[in-house]
C-alpha cells in the first residue's frame, strides 16, 4: 500500500468531499464572505468574486505541485458547496500529512458536517493511505478551533511560538495536535459514536 496523496472524492451521509476545481468558485464565494469565519486563516475571506477565483487558482497551483490536496465540502442532496479543507504538508517518505485550512459557511457550522468531513479525511489517510501520523494545528488565540480538534480525539503536542505571520502582520503562535495510526482505532470509534448524535446540515433555500 503506497502513500500517494491524490485527488479523490470521499462520500458520507452529511457531506461529500470533492477535489477543488474552478467550477466551485461561485458557490464558495456565496458562503465565504463572512470575515469572522476567516479570522485565523491567512486571508480575510472571499470579499469579492475575484478573491474567490484567485483563492481557488492559488490552491490549484499548490495541488499541481503536489504540495497540497484541496477539497470542497458539498451538500450531498443539493450539491451546494458548504466549505473547504485540504491535505497539506504531505510527507510521502514518512507517511504523514496535515489536515488544515478548513472553513465552513455560517449555515453549516455546529452541524454534523465538520465532524463527518474530518472522519472521512482521517479514514482515507489511515485506512487507504496507511498514514502513520496526521497533524492539525491552529492559532493559539482560536480557542473554538482548539476545542473542536480536541473533540476529534487528537492529542495536543505543544505550541510553536512565533510560528508564522497571520493577517494584519500578527505574529502567530500555533498549537499543534496529532493523531497517529496507534490512536486511530479509538478515535474512529469515538467519531462514529458522535456522528450518531449530530445535527445534519440543511442548505438554505
């Protein structure tokens, strides 16, 4: 079983993860204009249609170089985009990667979407790719994200101080988490249990 991260569609009950493409620009722009949802991400949101296209094009350029593998979270019934996430920091030799740059439109937050998306990504990484380690990180200021990562069952490993430049030149400290192949059976069982008691996402009319 080789560790080769390639575009793939991952289907669940509440969300379908599709490889990002230019066809998603309009749908992502429609849900990506809330600046608060991007507060801890590298850019301050998709404030104009041109921003959305540029964001997708830059993501695809990284994908073409094999540096990242971006996905769009799509509502299974309506086909509408709900957000985006990606595999990044891919290390084929060491069978490791990071799940990151994740965001959801306002209407899909606090539903089953994020939990199932992470479950599908982790399942693909460990069960299909035979990963040894999956990392997640977030801004030290982002307490909500830290709680969400910890609910997945990830283990907090520490803080990278003055790790990177964020929006407005803020020097960010990053909190690192990981799930390993040894952790995965327990994490998988926990996520499966959580998904039985979560709220499905209903797309706005």
